[in-house]
C-alpha cells in the first residue's frame, strides 16, 4: 500500500508538471496545479485500492491517473485566443 501511494503521488506530480509545462497560460498558480495533481492521484489510488483490493497495483495506478487527470482538467480556463465574438442582437 505504501509503494502504491508513493507511486501514485509521483505519477500525479509528473502529470501535473507536464500539464503546467504544456498549458501554463490556461491554468491558475503552479502550486495549486501541482497539489491538485498529487492529491487527485492519491484519492484515485485510495478509491481504486478499496474497490479492487490489494492485488492490482497496476489498476491502482491507472485509477490514480484517471482521477488526477479529471481533477486537473477542472482547473483549465478557456483559451482566450479561441473566444468567439457574439453577434449583435
């Protein structure tokens, strides 16, 4: 369980770092994004571990990746370059 948690935290940190590196202009502060990535991965690992039991380390990491990705996607702001102008009424 400790190795799954450590692996999940590192996976969430790597995903959050890649997200900050790629989409920094559409995200809030770096500390919030990194914390959300790690926290989401730990929550995802916990939920997956409780659902599947202690036999599936790979599935636990996959669950951690899924929840961390979902939480990081909630932090994205709309791209200002893609805003459409509204037609006058």
